[in-house]
């Protein structure tokens, strides 16, 4: 079986990490597969939102992703093979994309696994999930975004604790801290993530992408730059067919028929 699976229907692309026997750890094949799956998501005009999940079949203790495959690190002494040119680690963490991705976590997301989660847009998790950056326990660092994305998500003090001790954060606390958007019972993460994706797909796709762009830019741009970006985006949206349709649907008290243009 390939290390990453992809399917799509009803405007939603579903990406599945598929190395359950290796705790869904990232090797070269998975990095290339995940990048290719995101390419499919981005290139298909009929798909407007993605769901990222993991196969945890036959795992006694479910693991969404254990991060880098340590066998690769031991054998090569390098993590370079786990990166791609466009996406860096796992072909995903720094991948430029326009479409939002909802990640469904049912189990442990640790090290690079958490960095994959942090690179997604909306996080759905089950109550048996946990999130950690355990790199320090292997004399490594969370170099794929975790060291700055986790503090942004949950605050500096709590993130520093998690980063320097390597201790995971349980799902309930992750939800309370704002890392997790929706918390569900074990086994229900994918269904809830698809439900969220449907809600996103029901909105104006251009507005969703524009809003996502500003939220992400806010993490690294000053207010004046953000104001200019926002003004340009709203002007572009006002000139689009979908905005005309959205306004007409509102006036006519009906559901809009989006076209993505």
C-alpha cells in the first residue's frame, strides 16, 4: 500500500497518512506522497478544502504521526531525505497552498507529527489524543516549525514547558489552550473533520482563501502591510462572480451556487 492515500468527493479532498505499522512516521516515500497529495488538492478546481487524517488500524495505542522515522536518521545521520524542496519536512510543513486543510487527530501527534498538525488550518481531535514535541529527548530540536508555531498556538509559557520537557499535552488541555478547535470522542475525528470541511466548502471559496491568507500573514507581517493586503483582497473579491452570487443569494433568500471565480 502507498504511504499516503488521496481521494476526493463533494468539494473535499481526503489525504491519509498510511504507515500504521511504523506509527505513521515520515520517511522519504511518505514525504513525497504527502507533497503529491497536496498537489492533487491544489490542482483540482472541483476541490475546495482538504482533510488530513491517519490510518491507525491495528495500533494498540493510536498514533496520528510519530514524526521523523528515526531509522532513517540513524542510518543516514541526516533528515534531508525527509524534506522536499517545496514543502520541507514531510513535504508539508512549509508548503505554500491556497486551500485550507482540516486535520483529524485520533491518537498521539508528536515531534514532526505535531509540526504537521501545526501546519494545517483547523484541528479536530479526539479525547484520547495528545500533542508533543519530544525532540529534546533525542537531543534534537523541532526544526520544522514547532519551535515558533506552538508558542503562537498555545502561548509562550505553556509551549516552553512542552518543548523543554518533551512532555505531551493531552487533548482536553490542548482544546482549552486553543490548539484544538473541536474535541470529539475516540473514532469520530475524521467524520467531524469532514463535517467541518463541508461547512468550509459551503462558504465562498475565494473569501475563504483570502481570509486564510490574512490570518497567516498576521503571524509575520506588520499591521500596515496587513491593511494593504486586506484592502487588495476585498477589492479582488468584490470584482468576483462569487461575490455577486453571494449577494444575490442573500437577497433572494437561497443558498449560493459557488463557482470559485
